[in-house]
């Protein structure tokens, strides 16, 4: 999913959006997951998703990305 070493998180987001054609910010929660934490607006907005919220941390049942 990552094509070059710069901006790996953004690349993952782009690839997942492309793969799943994300149309909304809602998602299915399983056992209370995923959990997003620490909303922020300091990062560069993704052009196609400028109205979406940004978070510093994503926690799933098996792992956390921050």
C-alpha cells in the first residue's frame, strides 16, 4: 500500500479510500472499535476529503496507530 517512504499514513488512507470508495465518515463498530482519539486540524487536509475530521490516534481491537 505504501509506494514511497514519505507520508506513509497518508498513502494508506488514500489506498484504503480508493479500494473501498469511502463516501461517508461513518463506519461499522465491532465491540466498540474502532476508536479515534485526539481530534486535530494541524495537519494538511486531504483535498478530496476536506470536510472530514482528522485524529491523531486510531485504536482497534488488535492494534493502535498514532
